[in-house]
């Protein structure tokens, strides 16, 4: 009798172990299939609602994407945008103007009262006071749910409450763009992006998440990924925030490193509303260009002049 019970126990243990192995194998297969599906959906920008329950800003693939994007910081294809170039050029002009003004004033005997390095603004020109420009003139809010950006500027109290500009964008599929408050840093004129594509006027928000234009198949203004451009206004990226060239350029040139970016979710697009998404006809011979690109060779510019 004891032997019979012992045999039953052994059989139960074997079956229990087998069941556990089957369960673990099934779970592993499911996770692998889910990961493959998520990767494929992100890579080809498929909108699959079922993935929202498993993906998102803290998902494995979102973190992996950021690591891959950061690895491209060392790409030789990248062109750093020096935001101080414009300031340096302005300084040289100011120096030249200062020298010229000083020589003139010295000849007229007014050199002691000259203050050429302190430009006056319109409001303070009469009383001789100067206006101190804020270090960070703008505050950027990205509504991830509405794929809309609102730029705020300072009020009289020094708070960012005045809506200044609205932009349409594409944030990450399945909320891959992380919510939070960040400060922008490195800027690029051109930057290689994950997927062997390129972006104009890229500005780092946080880690591997950047503002940049809609991607290009190669580092050329006439190689726009038109299908991705036509997705502006909806979630479409791997985590970065896509913009028109005009808007990406504006942020790169007007928002210094250290400018705050807040990413949040809300049903209300913002006080200025959500700009209308422009669609490009895929049969149009100019489809390789972003219509907002200020490049003089942009054929859309000639078309707008003719109209």
C-alpha cells in the first residue's frame, strides 16, 4: 500500500512539474509574440488598440528605442546646431557698430556719454532704461493626447501664462513619449534617427526623445517621408515629437538650452486650439518637400507665389 501511495506521489510531482513547465513556456511564447508584434507595429507605425494595454512610456520597447536613439549621438551623419552662432555674429556686428559710433562721437566730442552696447527697447527709450531679456522666454507644453503643442511666454508677473504659439505634432505610438517635465539640451541641424532616417532641426527633450522634423529617407530636404508627414496630428513616432520643418526650426532657434518642456495628457488641446494638419498629395511631384521648409529651393514656395 505504501509503495502504491509513493508511486502516486511521484506521478503527481511529475505532472505538477510538467504543468508548471507548460505554463512557463506558454507565458514566454506569449510575451515573445507580443514583443514581436509591438516591435513590428512601432516599426511600421500600425495603430493597434490592443497593444495599448501592454505598451507605453514605460514599456520595454520604448526604453530600448531610447537606448538605440541615444547610441546615434555618435553618428558621423549628425550636424550639431550651435545656437550661439547667431549671437556671436550679432556680437561682431555690434562691435563693428560700436567702433564706428565711437569714432563718430569722438569727432563730435560726445564719446563720454556714448553707451553703444546697451540697446534700448521701444518702451524704455525715452527714460534711458534697458530691458533685460529673460533667459528662457518660452515654456513648451506638449499635449500627448491631442498631439498638439502650445508655447507660452511670460506675463507681467514673470509667469508663463500667455499663449504665444500652437503647433501640430506626432508623439509616440501607444504613449511611447514619456510624460513629465524636462529641459531641452543638444540641438542638431541634421540628425540621424532610429530606422536609418534623418531629421531636420532636432532638439533633445530628454534621453533619446527629441523634437525634430518629420523624417527624411536621406539627409536631403527633398527626401521627405510623405506618408509620415500626413500623420501629423496623431500618434505615429517611436517616442520622439515630430513637427513640420518650420516649427522644428522655430524651437531650435528660439528656445535656448534649458527651456522647460512639459508633456501631459488632456482632452483640451490648449488655449490656441490644435492647428489643422496639412496633407500632401502622394502623386504631387513636390511630395518630397515639406511645404513649410524655408529653403529657397522648396518648390512649394513658388506654387504659393503663383497662387
